[in-house]
C-alpha cells in the first residue's frame, strides 16, 4: 500500500506521472513521498525492460530509500538507486569505457585518501604549503582550470592529472567529467539510455552542479524519459562546490522540456513551532511553515551558549546528553554536530571517554574509509551486517554486487557454484582473531578469497583495490588517531542505536529529537574561504543555508554553541557566526 497515510499534497505528487519539480520544506515528508512515488510506479506500471533511476546525494540516502521500499515487498528489478557518481560508473563509464581516452585502456577509481596522498606528494615536490588548496576539477573540455588559480596551483593540478593519466587512475570528479564527455561526443549512447530509462528521480536537486545537469540533459533532451526533481532551495549548502539552484523556466531550458509541473509539500511533521520559527529566520524567501507535529517530547528547548571555553566543550555536551538520556530520550534520537570532520573526530573521542556506557554512532570515526565502489569494502560491510530479517534483502543485494564486481574484475564466478547462498556462507563462516584493524581486514579479505577459491593477486584491479583500501585505512588511523579495535567495526555498518556524531553537512536529510551543534564561529560557518575569497553577501548566504539545515534537523530541542578559546594563526579569537548572533539577539536567546 504505497499511498497509505499520505496527505493530499503527498498523494498528488506520488501519483503525478509527468515531469515534476517538487519543492518541500524540512519535515514535510519529502522522502516518504519519493518512496511512495517510486513504489506506486513499480506496482502499477508495466515497465517491461525499462528502469526507474533514483539519484541521491549520498549513499546513506540511497540505503534509506532502498530500506523503505523493502517494507512494501514490491519487486524492484526495474529500479536502480544510487549517487550520481555510481550512476555514471554503472550506466556510462563501465559499459562505454572504450569511448574515452581516460578509460579505454583500463582504469581504477581512487578514493579521497589516495587522491589526497598523491596531491600531498606533489605539493612536497613543488615546495608548496601543505594547506595550499589545489583545484583538480577539469573544465567541460577536460582541460585544467586556470581561472582564479595561482601558477603553483595550476602546476600542481597539471602534475596531478598527468600522474592519474599515466597510472590509469580516475578520481570522483573525473567520473562526472568523463561521463559527460562520452554522452556529448557520442549522442547515440545518450539516446540508447533515454529509451532504457522510464523516469529519473533526483533527490536534493538543489545540490546538483552544472556537469550533473549536463549529464542528465543529454539523456532527457530526447523526450523519452521523464524527470522528477525534489528539494528545498533553502537547503542549498553546496553552492560553494558548484551546485546551482535552477527554477522552473531554467530547468525546462536545460533539459529541453516543454513543461515541468511545480508542486509543493507544505507543513512540517518533524519540528515544534518554536524550532520552525527559529530556522525560518534563515530563509531567503520568507515562507510560512506550520508545525503538524503532535508528539509529546520529554523536553523542548532552544538554547544558545556563547560562553563555554573549548576545553570545557566536551564536558558541557556530555552533560546535555546525559540529561536527555535520563529523561528517556533514546540515544539514536540525539545528534552532535560540528562543521569540520577533524573536530568531529576529536569531539567524538572526548565525549566517548566521558560517557563510556553510552552507545555512539560516528561513521566519521570508522577506521575503514567508506570506499563504496571498492569490492573489498563491500565485503567488509557484508561480513559485519547483522544477520536478521531486516537485513535480509540488504545482504542479498550486497552479495549480488560483490559477485558481479568480482566477475567484472576477471574472476571466474560460476553461476552454479558461486551463488549468493555460497558467497554468504563463505562470509558468515569467517572468524578472525587479530588485535589491529589493518591486520584484521587483511585476514578477512584473504580468508574470504580462500573460501571462494580465488586469489587477490590474480588480477591487477583486484590487487590494486585491496592495496588501496589497506593503505587508506592505515592513513586514516595515522592521520586521525581513531579507534583500531576490530571488535568495534560492526557498529559502523549496522543501523544506529547510538548518539550520532557527524558534520553539519552530513546530517542533511536526517532528524533527531535533540540536536547539539558546536563550532558556530566565523571562519567555520561561514568557512574562511567563503569570507576571504567571496563577496560578503555570498558568505552570509552560505552561513544562513547551513544554519537553516542544522536547525531544521531538530524535532524538539536545539542546543547551539559558539565556544570561546579558539584562535587564528595571528592570535585573533574566533567570534560567533554573525548571522546566528543577529537572529539570537532578535529572539532574545
């Protein structure tokens, strides 16, 4: 029953079967509507050999939508869900790699840790400051960007891409560039895909950059595929990374559409009116949002702390967490946020020590980096996913992906022997006793391969993915000093039962009874780059966008910190984020 318990607005959007631009305020049931829309089409339309494609901004969002669809027990053979990078790899680069000079002789995808390691080496050779920012994104014609970059930065980018090309490597930015080039230079491929896809759904469309628009344009302009864009312009927090918010007219022009219907989801089923009134102060265009939340919370709060010193921050947050836990708030309904990953890691370690008996969910603290395209990462995830009914479909899908990917690498995966059941049994039977996480995952992968009667070193791509994952894990441990006990790996791959600790950006799309956010300081929100290299209006815009996202995650309690005692290199103390100070002064917080 995909349409059960939908509001009229949600129902109308879920059943509308033409081009659609769906705008939604926080907590209005955006994901619920998207899931219902996909499930309704799968259940009621004979798609034949056509696919529905759902593009999400993060892998976590893709998992969330997939899990919700599983609850409807509707066959999903005609559905593909994933990020735009996964989409480009799966549907464009892998099947058509011979159409690009960067991939036709083979390629390997590197993760952010390997990419950074290559850049660090280049910076060292060029005697550049380790903090020097290098723009490695290419222009649409695959040339290196020279606009607004220093000579040293350009030279470093040049050497970076020379190294990648010589070693047959591509990074995540190159995935998009290569995919766009293939579609533009070979229109028949785009036409073929347009006949294959019935509809493309884009979640968080406000975070789409021009290259991503171009990729979709080449498919959509032929008029064979419908498009559904869903998002909230006030949550556009990636414009600094090139995201472009397009209106109805611009979308029609971009995709060569005659028409795209605009619908809106109004009303917030998440937050109290107090929270809504607060985050509405950060809107660009004032839109009235009314709370439809009727739940009873143990406590409602909206507090702003600008006096706590950074050395006391972990203690102050721990006290708040303990207070809500004592009131009966489940740990997974509490989130601790910070704008920067390294601060998340440090804060997470400190709070975990202060509250040793409290469960925490901090994916950023995992010693194994989330390399979602790496076959051995998928194996590690499969091995640590708990065996229960809820994870049944998830484990089957993951096992299927592993078999397919091993086959693509070149391993002989016989259909009669290397079945899903066989692979799951091979994974389930493994018991590893190693004290360190690096040694643990090495033994896990090698034992798994032994059970499957394959050898990691038999194929270059297999060995390179193995070496890359081991190296990235080692770098992560050395750089961030995080937990190395293999016994704790399971918590990073299963549904959260603990207090969430993550970045402000990473929490978009999520919701919690209690949200605690620190680091609300000029230079962090907005970031120094936005302050120094952009107009004041732009840095103010970016600060408001992120404050809007942070605040709208909270259902009932929001605790904000602009901690004292943090200084710049020139010994000037950081000051509270201006846009936050203006609003809290106005509201007497």
